[in-house]
């Protein structure tokens, strides 16, 4: 039996997103009740704007890469 898979390979000409899509962020923010605590795991350089608790976050990373 032979299996064939069609897997696209990303190249440098493909668009890549380094930031969350704003429409997606807005939808998520709208679903979070006021006063809810929001945990973000590994926020990177762009923490989720409603997050108030972080895991795996080093504020010094921002200094290495500059402001997002």
C-alpha cells in the first residue's frame, strides 16, 4: 500500500503573520466577561491585551527586540 500526501512547503515568498489578526483579537476580547482573569502562556512580544496573568514571560525579551 502506498500513501500519498500533499504537503505545501512554506517559502520566503509566502506571507507569514507575526502578529495576531486584529479581528480575531477583537472577537476574543468581546467574549471575555468584565473582571475575568486571563492567563497567557508565553506571550512573546505582543501580549494579549486582556491578559493579566502570564506564564513563561521575560520582560527583558522586549529590550532585545525593541517595541513591537
